[in-house]
């Protein structure tokens, strides 16, 4: 893929430096706290896992990071800029892309067209030209379509490029959704249970694509995942939530040995 273009106001972040920091975030819905005083960071170029039992606040945390939820307390710092509120479309324009627990695709559209949707924010030609698909709009569409074809080849889904995604098995739908996110050329990619509903072979494929995305394109990845084998194999660091609170943070080996994590989540005897 081509090099990513980011807004000029953002400073360069070197690999290993903090790309995004979550500082003392608390999120409430009415009187219920979904997240309580949670802090952690995501470093450029890493795979950062967020794990915990059901109801731990993992998806709520991703929703805070990409601006879908606004915390009552705390702050998010992304590329050196601190913010308390961010709209999802603004987060997307600044290089944060997202997939969801439940596949959020246009089921009647083809694989190719779904991934093309991810290029919308990159289009600069006025809408008028796109209505008639003439002049600069046609040239721009050809350029974006070429980029999308590169993603399709990368994800090895050439054989389904013209198939409506509603006719695809769930594992391939998840791959198409990853493709749409990659079409945005994100610097930070948020994956919400990318292996959910997959068989072993599909999980192995998805793990490979996630690692290739990190290695080939330098994309920083934060993921929620329940399959602990996947988490331990893929992740550089892991943060563990329970009932909306952070109970552990460290490398996979450190987290695996943490007694609080064992008691709350892994279910291994003392």
C-alpha cells in the first residue's frame, strides 16, 4: 500500500513511542459505571490486546477511543493532542479505524464495493462530479479502486471481489470488514473480537493478516479478543479489565502469571 498521509499538525511518532494514551478514564451510563479510572497506553507499531470477562468494559473502551462514547472523567491523548470529546468521523479522518463485534457491512453490496466505502474519507473531488462519474471524479475513482484491489490481493479474497457480502460465510465477511478498515489507511486499527465465530483455519488466517498488517504497513493495532491462545501469540502487551477496572497490564507472559488475572479470567487453580 502507499504511504499514509496524515494531517500536518500531528507530530511524528517513532516506533515504540506512545501513540495513544488513556488517562484516568471513567465512563458512566446513568448511575452505572462501565469504566472506572482506567489508564494505559498504546505504542506505535505494537499489537495491544484488551482482555477481560464479558461485561468488563472492553468494547466501551474502544468506543471511547474512537469517539463514539465521551467519558465523564479522564482524557485521551492521540499523537500528542489531548481531547475529551471526539466524533467518530473526526477520529477516522485522523487515522483511527475500527471493526465491530458484529459485522457491520452493506450486505447487498459486493466485496469490492464494501472496501471502496473505506476510501470515502480519502476522496477530494466534489460530490457533483461523482454523481455523473466524469472528469476528475472518474480519475479519482480509478486511483482509489487500484488501491482497493491491492487490499483485496493482500487479504487473498480476489475470488469473492464481485460477490455480495451477504452471501459470504461469516469468516470471509470478517475479512472483508478488515479490508474496509485497511482501505482507510489507518495509523491505529481497533479490532473488536476479530476472531469471533471463526473456525480454527479462519482464525489462523486472520492472525496472519493482522501480523502482516503490522509488519508490512507499520499499523498499530489494539484488539479485543477472547481466544487466549490468539492473544498470547499476537500481542506485544496486554491490559486486563474486570468490571470496568484495570487489574493487570504487561507482556503476555507477565499477565498470564498475574494472580488477579488467573482468579478473574483465566480460571487456573492457584
